[in-house]
C-alpha cells in the first residue's frame, strides 16, 4: 500500500536534515502532496518530519 503525504506546516526554521528530508520527498511548499511507497525508507522519512506532514493511505 502506498502513502499519500501532504506538507501542512512551513519548512522555515526547521533543522537542515528535516528540510532535506522534505525536499527528498518532493515537498517544497505548504499544500504539496506526494505518493510514496510504504517501505522502511519512507517510514523513516515520515518519522523525521512527522510534525510537518499529514499522512494517509493512498
């Protein structure tokens, strides 16, 4: 099953690794949405920026 990830908070004033993770997922500005596979790498990225995103099943 895939995960639908939406950026709901700004990337201003976040740590460099959190910013880089959001960019790697394809999230650049508030409201951006991406669909990612449900694997261990994606779960780690979601955990890193969990406070900035909203995750649903796609």
